[in-house]
C-alpha cells in the first residue's frame, strides 16, 4: 500500500488525484490539504492553510503529490526531496523558483521526482532509458491558449473571462491565465531544464492547438519519440502515483482518424512571457524565482481587474530588470529574492495600470 499525501486537494489537480487514488487499491490517501476550503474527513490527516510540512511530518507519506498553486508549494517540495520520499510534482512554480536548491535536496534525499505536468510526464516517458548525450532536443507542446492567432491590438481589451476560456484544458485560474500569456510554457521550459538536466538550447516550444502530442524528444540519429493521448490530467497524475506500474485509467484512447497534428511556431512578440522565461532561465541565479514571483503578482492583479492583460508581461519584464538575481544559498535567501521581486512587481503595477 502506497501512502499518498495530497497537497492542494480541492483544486483542479487535487480533485482529479482524489479520483485516481480512490480507484486504485494500492493507493491510500493519508493526508490532504487545502488553502482555505474545509476538508475534514477527506483523509486521516487534514490541514487547511498553515505550514504544510507539519501535515507531512505527522502523516508519514510514501509519496507527496504537490498540487498547491504558486510559490506557497515550495516548503513541501523541499521537505519531500530532502527526505527522499517520492515527489509527484504538479506545483511547477516551486521547481522554477528553487531549481538549484531543489536539485541539491534531491541529491541528498535520493528520491525521485515524478512530474505531473502533462508535457513533463510525457518527456519523462520519452527520455526513460535513453542517455542524455543521445538527446538533441526536447520539444514541449503548447496549446497556444484562448488567444492563439490574436494580435497585440486585439488583446488590448482582453477580459478575465476570455483569458479563462481555455480551449483544451480545464484548470485552476492561475495556470489558465498563464496559458493565455504563454507564461505557463515559460515556467515549463525552466521546469524541464531542472527536471531533465537539459541546457536551454536543447529545449524548444512549439504550438500544437489540439494538445494531442504532449511532448517529443529528438535523438541524434534523427528519430523522435512522441507521447500522444487525449488531453486529460488523470493520465499523468496516475502515471506519477503508480510509476512504474502504469495503472489503468478510465481515459479513452484517441480517435486517430479524427485527430489533427498541426504545429506552428509560438508568437513571441504577442506573448513576450515565453521569451522572458528563457532569458531568466539562461541568466540563472534567482532570475527564474523573480520571473515566477512577478508573474504571480501580475496574474493576481489581472484576475482582480487591476491590470490589463498585456501589462502582465510588462510588469514581469520591468520587475526582472530591477532585481539583482544573485543565486540563493539557502531557502531564507530564496524567500528574500522572491519577496524582492514581488515588491518590484507591485511597484510597477500602479503606473502600468
Ligand atoms: P487550483 O487553483 O485549482 O488549486 C490549487 C490548490 O492549492 C487548491 O487546493 C488550493 O486550496 C490550494 N492552495 C492555494 N493557495 C494555497 C496556499 N497558499 N497554501 C496552501 N494551499 C494553497 O490549481 P490547479 O489548476 O489544480 O494547479 C495546481 C498546480 O498544478 C499549479 O502549480 C499548476 O501550475 C499545476 N498544474 C495544473 C494543471 C491542471 O490541469 N490544473 C496542469 C499542469 C500543472
Ligand atoms: Mg503543462
């Protein structure tokens, strides 16, 4: 029996994970958390808000599914890696913000990270059993979000409601806005760099509107392995929780005769947050942390109606230009870098809005 701690149990990933755990006789939900919704009775150990490492300390999980949204998921990621328990990671923000610290913790703990993000679950499976030097390129696919094909002029008046209408995935509000700006793919680029140890020039992004191919890997012999499937997060959640068993799920196979496999280059001018993520990743240090922090501030302001859609990228760009980006030696320094970037973003919010 595998003891599962589910953090962020009330969210989009959390609810689908509950379904997967309930359907699998080898998985037992021992702990569950939410940010604010009451969840008494969902698991033997529950917690609403507060320090999630306390919940983990008292519930003794074998696997932690971190489905919290944002930087708030970081202590749980580091706690799990440090102790060598399995980390099923949906909370990409923690790996983006703390990449180097997380990798060091994983090295000390010796446990695996099983990605839940669909592209990274796909990439993990395509890369399994292949030496890194045989890989020429990892390609992450992006749906392009609700605003694919639009011009900047057309997006000046983009509303929250329009940004939340994602064409292929039903997700929480923060990641849905990130998908509309392509910041989500930016975060995923940095996530892939840390997860798979690939330099940024070996990770590409391509727009693929139907989200049928989740990722593909090119090898030096000219062959590519791709991962296809119906866009349904229960597949990567189940894979992460039951690896290496690959348990059955209720997800139907694709109708290949009806599938379209179209790809196009991302529009980096209309969606600058993808390019800004690549720059932040390449600069290293705490630039990825600052990118994430400024983006969290800007997305929250957009969702509250305090910031126009196109200004999300302006806020992140201007915040990135003011922080010092020096590497963080420990969690305390990282928390300071995160706070500095949040202040920088808040400071530019007013004039931009
Ligand atoms: P969501 O907003 O639906 O749910 C977030 C969960 O985190 C909720 O249970 C909420 O109560 C909890 N939470 C929020 N703030 C918290 C805080 N400060 N402290 C503790 N708990 C808090 O989000 P989601 O769409 O399920 O996404 C969760 C994570 O998974 C994100 O990092 C997202 O990028 C990633 N992800 C989601 C999807 C998807 O399909 N939804 C796909 C890939 C990756
Ligand atoms: Mg994804």
